[in-house]
C-alpha cells in the first residue's frame, strides 16, 4: 500500500431515476485513486482514449462504444475505484444524498490512505456546498485535518474522466439494471457501498 499522500483520488458523480423502485432516485459518487508518481502516465493514457474526437469525456453524452472503451482503459491502468451510492425519494433530498455519499466516500478514502482529492467542479455555488460538507467531515473525524482538496474541470484534468465513467457505470447498473459497463472493470477493482435515505 502506498504511503499517505502518495494517493490522489479523483471524484465525480452521477444521478439516475431508478426503474426498480418507483419514485426513487439514486445518487452515485465515484472516486478513482492514482499513485502520485503514476499521474502523468494515467493522465496521458486517459486523454489518448478520447481518440482526438473531443477535449473531454462525459458519460451522459457518450455512445456505448466510447463508454466501454473508457472503462477498458481504466481497467488496463488498474486504477482502484470506489463508489458510494444513496437511494432517495424525491428531488428535494438530492443535496442531502450528495452530502451523505461525499462524507462516506471521504471516510472510505481516508481508510485507504488518500490525503488529497480533486473533485469535478460544479461551479462556485455548488463547490461551496461541497467545501462545507468536507469541513463537516473533517470536524466529525471522517477525514483527516490535513486533507488537501481542489476542484477542476475534465477539460483541463483528464484524470476526471475516470470517476465520471465509473459513476456512470454504477448508476447504469443500480438505476437501470444494465451491467454491461460495470463488467468492463477488473474483478476486485471496484467497491460499491450502497446507502438509503
């Protein structure tokens, strides 16, 4: 296991209305951990997986073949993946679901020795809400006081393609029962923690 601060987690989310439980939605937050010394190679490999067709990968807009190709790239890189999910009723609970999955993800990543996060930005107002959730997690002992975190855009940070793809694959499985994507990852590469609100 790498030393603390040797792992950086890249974080993104996905949301789906489920087909299995009427009126419920699912919020997925995924993290992909990268050893600091491997970041450049992983970044280049993920960017190359776009095959020059665009400047970023976004699960929601991608065709199935491109989704599979991105997940195959993540599997080849052997990047450890973690997803926390929350099933909730009604749109008003979405902010609470995000807080729950983010704080649980922080705790799980802390157990792995992650001390730095890069989250996909959701613009300043929503990033501020995440800062509050992270501060609450630190005060509650769910994350270390020395946790470093920042926000970035996938257009400028290709490592954010990975958690977007993982979150999309988990959401497709849990929300739509579609497992063709999640099966692209290597056995044991992904851990999913499900919660209900």
